[in-house]
């Protein structure tokens, strides 16, 4: 692979982030700066951490950023349950 954009997981979490932004547009206005913002930031941080880890160029660092991405995914899931 030449870059992280070829990773299926990265492509899927970008789609997930786009869906989350669409869904959260319908959230109550009073949630804009709390729950909505938290869910959106978590969703965007998932592909961002995959990309940043890829850019580090070392397996250990990449795995560390994948764990951070996983944490953001779990955070997003916990916020919506």
C-alpha cells in the first residue's frame, strides 16, 4: 500500500464520520456544544489518528495511533447508547 487512504478501514471510518455529521444535524440545538460536538469530534478523530499513525513510519507508533482511534470509536459508541 502506498498510503493510508487505500486502507479499507480508513475509507469506512471516513464514511462513518460523514454519516455522523448528517445524523447529528438533527440533534436538539441545546446539544450543539456538548453531546453533538463530542460525537462529531470522536468520529473525525478516528480517521485522523489512522492517518497520523501511518505518517509516523514506525510500526510501534502506528499501533499506538490505531489504539487511540479505537478509543475514539468506543467513545462515539458510548455516547450514542
